[in-house]
């Protein structure tokens, strides 16, 4: 799918968890094994294209939750 409703290209993939020929369970992404590979790929692509590392401390966004909002912005909670 290529939805463009947000003004940008988003690629969404649907991967069945069943191997079609045998009917057995298939897990195409296993987080423990695949996350380091994805992180390595991201590092290579960022370096190659001159992009900033989103995980670098200077590029991280501060997480704001309802408990950490100033009282006047939290809706008086």
C-alpha cells in the first residue's frame, strides 16, 4: 500500500505468518535477532546520506506525559 493522505509517502507491508507452501508458521521478523541488523542498516544509510542519527542524545525528543505537563496545560488535572 502507498497511502499519501498525510502528504508523504508511507509504505505499509502485510506479511502473512504462514508459509504458503507448507502451511507452517513463519515468523519473518524476530526482534531479538533482527533489531541489531535494522540498527546497523539505519546507521549505514544515515552516514551514506548525511542524515542525523535520531537516537543520538542531541537529537532525541523529550517525552512529555500528562504527569509532566505544566498544570495550566494539563487541563487542570
